C-alpha cells in the first residue's frame, strides 16, 4: 500500500519495501494530500530491460529511452541486471525494480536509489539538494557544508549541545529553494547515515563551508570561490534541461546569502567563535 | 580537434563555468572556469579546428603577438586535456 507524503513542495505517493531506513525518517512527512508524484519500489526475481534507444552508458549503467519513458539499467560485474529504474521525463512517475538476489543489501540500495530519484524530482520542482548538515536555531537555518569527513555533523552537534533550541533540519542533503522573501531550506527523509531530519522549513541565515583546522578562523569568500564551493557541494543534475535552473539558484545564493569558509576545530570554542561572528554577541 | 559533446559553458555571477552533463557529469571532478580568451577559444573549439587555427584567430581577434598567442593556446589546450574534454586531439 502506498502512503502519501508532503516533502518540501512535493506531494508524493511513495511505496517502499524496507523499514530499516524509512521507519525512523519518513513519518514526519506523512500527509493526506493528493499526490502529484509517484515513486514505488518493487523486488523481483528477474528484471526485464525495456527495448528502446540507448542514450548513453557510463560504467555499469545504461540510460535507455523507450516510448515516453526512460530507464536506468545497472548491471553487476557478472552482467546480471540488479536495478531497473523506469520513469517519466518529468519524474512524476517512477518505478524502481530491484533484483531479489541483492539479498541483505536491498534496504541500503533501496534507500540510496529512492534518494537519488527523489533529488531529481526535487530539482525539477526548484528544490536544490546541497551536501550539508542543516540546523535550525532561533527560527533560522545554518548550513554546514563541505566534503565527506570535513566535520559538518560535528559542528552541527556542537550547536545542539550548547544551545537549547537547536534542531536538525537534515544531516546530509537539505533542500534549498527561493521565495520572494529570500532563500529557505527544508528537510526530507533522505538524511544520509543518520535519521536526523525534520519536516520543517526555515529561512537560511548563513552557509558555512567547513575545513578542519587547529585554529578557528572565519573567512569571507570571493565570488570565484563561492561558485567553486557551491558547485562542488550541490546536487548537480545530469540533464542539460535542469542545469540552468540550478545555476540560477546558485547565482542567487552567491548574491543574497552570507557564505563563509570556516577553518575550525571540534570543541566548544569552534561553536563560540562562529556564534559570536554570526550573531555579534556572546552566546 | 573539437570539444566533446556534453560540456556546456555557462555564466554564473559573471564567471564562465564549464558544466558537464549526461555521462560527462559522472566522471568530471572539480570545476573549470574560463577567462575571456578561454571563452573565445572554447567557442572556436565547438567546431573542428587545429592548434594553428586557434593561434591565428587569437592573434587576429585579440591583437596579441604570435608568441603570446601560442603560449595561451597551449596552456588552454593542456587544461582541456587534463579534464579530457577534447575529441580528435591532434597530439594523438
């Protein structure tokens, strides 16, 4: 049975198989809405690839166009088809078929692939996933971004430990979007390794690109560096049609948001230093 | 030589950025930005051309010495090679 959810501005009918990841992450988004988008996961003994025109291949994947739909086919090293994702070009109707032989890896793969397809859906609705840990404090959001292992979650945790009202909006891929009154961020059930996410929307106060250091130092970025940091850390759609929407949003973030690079340690001083810099007062 | 398909040149906040799409987007690491001459050479490379033709067009359009144009073109081509963006590369 499919349930309906509202995630950001997406009304989604979603049918997943395994509770491992979703049980602790998705309930917050359950909503009695008319679904405009549909995504379902099916486990099968064998997968049958639709006949059509090959658009391109990379590594173990093939992208096929057939009729009005497209398919992504993934094979393992023995040539067996393990994933078959078929979708309408507007991502409003997605079916993810996984082969039963994946066994104990099925829940992880289900979570990963549904996330990947959800992000494509999000981009087509003007929501931009960014690799970051997003927290809410005092009604506004702060995003810690950077490569894996930079300490995004660590900084977010420091804020949670030292302030009463800090919530995690999303610990891995919060969704950014633009409104007439500024840039906002919202949560989604796809929050990476942790289940730290919340169905909440907040105005973005600042985006902080984290770099490990022994000395705490906050640095303003040049436009060139901002572009670099954003393009490295946002979810980049593969399709030409969506690139321009994403770049437009990146341009707005560069123009309108405080964006810093933060060289920082992982103790309370890293929190105190940044708090002081952002709020111009001691905490 | 010629640019491979699947690379777009876009302007973001006044900078010329190379954006990979489709299969190119998967293996492309890092971001490539171009200055004014880079953009000019990029546009020449949308059609099949040669290093000599690139140097010649740079000399004509930017009124620079041939030695400078040669150096700029060779630096630019190296940059494209390092990102594996060229088809029919005459070096090969």
